[in-house]
C-alpha cells in the first residue's frame, strides 16, 4: 500500500555552530528536511544527499526522491550539506553526512524509526558523498562529549545514483576540485576514491548508472561494484544503456485509457524491489 507524504520540519544538525563553520549564514548551517509518509510508515529511513558537483544542491535529487520514497512508507531526510560555493571543502561535507545519520539514529524512537534501518542515498556528487560515508563511517564513540556523536555513523544501506566515486582517471573534475581544491595530494585523492576504500564492513549497496552518461563515466559505478564484490559486500547493480546525467526519477505522464498517471524510470521500481528484499519496504 502506497501512502502520500507530508513535509515536516527543517532541523539543524548542530544546535550551535557546525565544526569548522565559517559564519552563521544559511550556507554555514547544515540541515535535514524531514519528509514523513502520510499513512503507514515502515520504520525505515533514508538520508538523501542531492547532487550538484559539491557546488549546488539539485532539488529533484532531494525532495523529489523523498516524496517518491514516502509513497512506500519510508521516512526521508534531505540533507543540506556545506558546499564549495559557500567556501567549504573536505571534510565539511562528510562531517555533515555522518552527523545526519547520527541525528536520525539518535532521534529514532521519537520519530518512530528503526535505528538499524537507516540508508544513505546520493546522486552524482551526492553519490560521492554517500559512497564516502559507506566507506569512511565511524563506529560507536563512547567517549564523545556530544551524545549524538557517541552513535555509529554507519548507514545500514547505500543507494548510489549515477555516482561520482573515483577521484582518479574516471572522475568528474568539477566535483573533485570543489571537494579537495585545485592541487590535492595523491594520498587524499586515493583516500576519497571510494573504490579504493571498500571493506567487508561497507554496507550493502544499490547502484545505478547509464552507459551514455557523458558527465560521470559509468566506470565509477562499475569499479565500485567490483570493489564490493572483492570485499564480499552484497550489491544490486543496474546499468542502463540510454539516458544522460542527472536524470533523477525521470518522471513522465502517461495515459492509460481515460486516466493519466505518473511513471518513473525503471531504476525507481528496481530500488523499491531491492528495498523490499532488505526489509525497508513492506
């Protein structure tokens, strides 16, 4: 049974300044926008990282995904993370993503969520951020002063949509530069290339891409899947021949007799099928 969605509150990730904040303007304040299903909720949740080359945030890869997931009872949180356009580089972005997962986990009981069914989802550069967190998460930190930071930042699943993963040969140069600056060290390039950082503790991942993607080469997804396979981590990989970059759900209206309905690209249905198998969707 699909349900509608209700957009709820916008919450700050930190009550005070975020670590490394350069000011107190909107660009300096990472937030989560909460999208709750209207009707039955499954107790699962997804933190969504929109794409935009670490320079902007694409709404159709944020709120658009959230409303889609809400239809299946999944609670969604759209992350507004700090960007190069606001003067930020690594590690601000991954700091925001890790904190987002911890905030959801910390408030799970309050929001009626399962703290062990939290996924992270990202597209393009947001996919890089998601792939970074599934490979660079922290486990519990009992000594942390902030009780939220004592919790693990490990997502239980990763969902990567035409992701930038590597910062090597097949990277998207704008994403790489906005994240690490103009002349990053070889060590940092390798460290932030997700295909080189996969371990047996990386959570299961759903990955999709198109062969035709002219902005972020399909090798980003192929190499990441190969690394997951080598580490023994389950994954669902979908490569479609047709389609460009930044497609999102690629929603379109179709007529069936006298009625018109909205359909999404097949990857959306493939994702729901996978989430059902993973007990995120009923």
